[in-house]
C-alpha cells in the first residue's frame, strides 16, 4: 500500500515524522519567528473546533526553516520566510483535517500493519539516518538489526505513534481515491495523443519583426487607456515616508569574529585537523564537505580570497583572510593548469568561514538612534528630523496591502501599519533582514482605476504590444489571402518579408521549433487533415503563423501493448490527483477555520 501511494503525484505529507526526526536526530527547535508579542496568545488557529497552538505552528515552521537554511549558504529573505510560514500552515491544515476525517471514518492500524510498514517501507528520513547507512548508502541489514535490538526499544516506541499516524492518513487517502477509474478507450486516446505526430511548413510573422513598435502619440496612449481602463484597476494603496539605517556589522563586530578565526587558526597550528574544524565551525554549505570548495580557476573567487590562495603553496593553510563574506581560514590542497587554449591556473582548496553579523551592541545602537529620531519626529516633523539626524528621507511608490514595498521589500508589519493607522502617524522601529526603519504614513489612495500618469509606462508597453500584434496579424492575413488565390507560399512569404520553413515533426504535447510553446498553433496543426492543406492565420503568444500540413504521422500502434500499463498508470494517477485534490478542496470549503497566523503575519485583520 505505501509503495503504491508513495509513487502517487498527490503528496503524502509526513509532518509529524519530519518534525520528530528534526528534534531527536538534528536537535533543531529554535524560535525563528520572533513573535514575542504573541507568546501570551496560545491559539494560532482553530480548525473545526480543534486548537492549533503557536507551539504546534513553530514546531512545523522551524523544521521547514532549518531545512531551507541547510540547503543554502545565504540568509533567507523576508519573502522566503513568508513562503515557509504559508507552507507550514498548509501542512498543519492538511494534517488536522485528514486526522479529523480518519477519526470520523473510524480507520485503525493493526500492530501487524505497523511492523510491515517499518520493515518493508522504511520512510526516507529513517533511510537517511547515519545509524542506518554504510558508505553513504542505506544499509537494510543495519536497519533490521536495529529493529530487533532490545536496547533500541525506546527509539521505536517514540517513533511508533508517528508512523501509525502516517499509515492512518495513507489509508484515508486510499479510501478517497479508490473510485478513480480509467477506461481502455481513455488509455488508447492518451497513447494516440502522445504519439501521433504532424510535420508542418509555416510562415511565422513574429513580434520581433516589428520591434520596436512605431511610437504612439500621447493622444493614442490616452485613447488606449480610456478603452482599456479596467486593465489598470488597482486596490487601495498607501504611500510611506521613511528613514532607515543599515544593520551591517561594524568594526567591533569584525574584530569579535576575527578573534574567533584566530582561535581556530591557533588550534590548526597546534595540530588540529582542518577538515574536522571546517565541519564543526564553518558557517556555509561547504561545512558538510569538510570545507572543500573543489577546483576553481584563478580570478573566480572574490579578490582577497583569490589573491591569498594563489600566493600559497600546496599543503599550506592561511591566517584569517577578510572578504565581504567574513573571515576565512584557507587550506590549499594542490594546483594544476586548466585544460584548454588559455593557460589558467586552478586550485583545489578548502576553507573555514566565519560569517560576520551585527552584534547585539551594534543593533542596540541602531535601534536607540531610531528611537531618538522617532521621539523628535513627532515634535519637529518627519522630514525636518531626518535632516537634523543626517538620515536620508525616502518616499515609497504607492503599494497595495500585502505587496512588496519600495525600499523595504516584503514586510507584513509595514503593510499593516500603512493600512490601519491615520495619515501622518509614525511607526515604531521596524526592521527587515538588512535595515531597521521608521515609517510615516504619508497618503492613502482609494481603490479604482489608476491615474494615467502613474501607469503611463505600462500603458505604453501594452499599446506597443497591441500595435505589433495587429501588424503581425494583418501581414499574415495578406499572405494568406494571396495563398488562397493560388500564389506559391514561398514566393508570397518572401514578398512580405517573411520565410516559409518546415518544422521538425511534433506531438500534441510538444513545442514547435521556431514558435516555442504555442498551444494555439499546435491545435491548428492537428486540425489539418490533408497534406497541402493551409490553415488560416493563427495568433499565438509572440506573433501570427500560417501552417501548411506536410505529413501526418500516425502513432505506432505496435508499441501500444508494450507501453499500455505505463500509459494506464499515468492516467490513473492523474485522475487520483484530481479526485483527491477536489475532495480536499471540498473539505476545506466546508470546514470552520480561524487562521490567526495569516492575520498576524499578513495583516489581514
């Protein structure tokens, strides 16, 4: 059962298992959300009367967060964090609703089913556990020995309720999708659609031919705007004034991390193993490879790092080297000349990176200065106080609630302030990944069609595209008219500055060379029945094309028997996905859901 479901396109979400393993194996569980003001409120959401605590939400979010951090050596953006919060909520919603349905239908799991599941279908997270791997590969013998080891009983006892929960959810899913069926005719139709091909000649009048478009006059742009005003309708918008101070680390912070780098350097001098030090102390993704950066060419790395590497000898390690990323300890393994005509040196090196971040003292100074600015701004005015404090005074472009804000980026707190406070209100000190800032609400604009001047560039872009589109279509119509009158397609195309070409054969699911993904053209091509038949001009995303059928290539039915089962399986899983998705959407629609998470982070209340 599990093997079948695991192959499905519909995801089986192992929320509890992931969270459990993140805790007992990797010791994750940091409070990343920094929602100190909401700690006293223990209800993050309510799903059909069942509470979701903030601790429950943080448990799932932190697991996703740590996985994301583990897979990148860059700081996560505010937008990425928002995506992770949304994903955490969706996982929790799915998990709670499914378990409520499990209880409703009285689904159970026997001990025999549980044992068979663990024995024959060990979850991927367990397969990745170092205790069950040999030379980087899952070792079933080690795994089975652990299952039979009495000393590991406590581990399996803690794992049992989590695995049992997952089997319950899978049983429910199997119950939901069991009505999905695929007929023999549907299998044949799918095979035919994927394997029948056509070969066409075409006259493609593409947008590139008329780009750039003839410049529209101001009157023409105004007229286009009047005719398409609804295309430029916007919601309520706000404008903010702001001052901001960078949260970049200062000289003191660089000195602190320099001391850390020197300590590890002294350990290396005393004989510590470089790879082991890198594995435990390096603050980038290379740590999992013992700091190994592989081979790189001279000039490929940032200058201070590059200059140091190529001034060293093989086998040496360096004193701390400063780059914009932080402090590096570098060990060079070997050098070689790169292959190719150019003689370029390559180095194989490892490093230990100490990222430099703003200290608490630095951040406190930033906050204190902005707090002082805020106090003065209420008395002397926002702009004047910015001048007095020698801070740059900035104004955002109008933005809608929940959208990206100029100068700030995605900030639920700033968005909430902009759409709940009175004009001229001044915010508390807020911050994003890179800056701390104070806001003043300058203006709120009502919903409606945007003023022409504010969308003029967009109107011009749309107008130019419409002009080009008409030029392409009119040119293709002129060519088609002459072809219909008996003129040779090659000569007619050339007369209008176009070219007749024959494309490679393609199926209904493919793109067309020269057009790309153009479903309108694909549909028209398969609508042609007799060789030599010419289609009417077909408008597609980037132009207008005329098609001439060269050859229709039927599907090779002798292959049908060999691939029938795989075609059936694809069609079945697609139907199961649609069935499950529709069922779950119905479940959500008919559930009572209170989501305080979105209210807190996205300012929806």
